[in-house]
C-alpha cells in the first residue's frame, strides 16, 4: 500500500473531520486496487479504519443484506455490499439487527446504537442517531453521485408519495437467541402516477457538489475520491430541495 496515500487520507480526516463524532462510510475500492496493484485488501481496510479510530471517530459501515423473509442471523448472514462491508463481517464487528438495513459499528460511541427501533429510517433508526450527533458522510472511492442511502432517510421524513411503509416477516437471530421480527422500511412503489421510477442521485448531487459542506480530493472518474459531507447540512439541504421539487430523488424509466 502506498504510504503517501495513507498520509494524505489521515491529513484529510484530521482537517475535515476533526469536530465530528460519527462517520458513515460508503466505499468502492476498485480504483485504489487498480492504482496500487498488487494490494492486500484487508490490510487496506485495517489502515483506513485505524486512521479513523485514531482520530476519535466512531465508524458506521453498511452491512445491508436485504433479507426480506426467512431468517436473518447477525453472526452468519453475510452482506453483498462492498469489500469493506465483507471485511467488517469477517472481523465480527458489532452489528445492528435490521434484516434489510443492518450496519457494522466500531468505536467509542457505538453504545449510541444499542437500542434502535424496528423502522429502517424512522424514529430510533441509526439514521436518526447520525442526524442528532455530529456526523460525516464519508465516501472513499465511490462518488456521491452514484448514491447514498441518506436519500431514503430524507424521503421517509418528508413522506414521499412514491414510497410506502412495508413490514417484513424476517425472523432475526443472534446466535441461537431470537431477537424479533416485523422490521420495516420505507420502500419504493413499482410505479408512481402510472410510470415506472427509479432512484436518481445525480440531480441532487449536482446541486450539493457546489456547497461548502461538500469537500473532496482525488478523482471521481478513477474511483479514487475521498469525499466528506456534513450529515446535518446535507440532510437539510436535501429536504429543502425536495420541497421545491417532489421528483428531485427519482427518475422515470422505460
């Protein structure tokens, strides 16, 4: 691994995230794996997380498994997300219990997430915890315009008409201990006003990238970006954008 990159990453974190408590990661390492080939992926994750922890940040890593039925086992149900999500699973980091949208958490403030509700984006969700604490959305190798689940948190709170609350019968376990079922999420309708739709991050990202709470180094095109967004400011900006344009987060598809 290139020591210059780790030094650059650490400097970015110290300068841009020094007043933050929590950081939500969105990662895609293909650009770094290509640039620094050959590279030990697990060691790369070790270094990134170590840097964040040394800067007194508690790290939230998506562990989404989208288990909509049957059993979801915190210890045994893997995630199909990014390399760092699979790394977190192998490390057996603390994991929240939502069968669709679980997250892995490491750091001193992980107790904040010990009593979450059953709604993925509602009250007592980990998203609400991020909003109420000083939090960063940190993208490593994945441009913001390719997506961030914060959109669905905003959509939930503004009661977007093209989504609805759905309860999932998935039974959740930790080891042999049964935790519960009937977790829910704010899911997208197949059609809205007679037309098929899909999530669109590009419209809102074009607007956000011009704001002072958006900080980036590296290249989006080469997937080597490091991008920090203030969670609270991003959330409020997205709410305001939705109130002006109810279709800001969606696009029609054929």
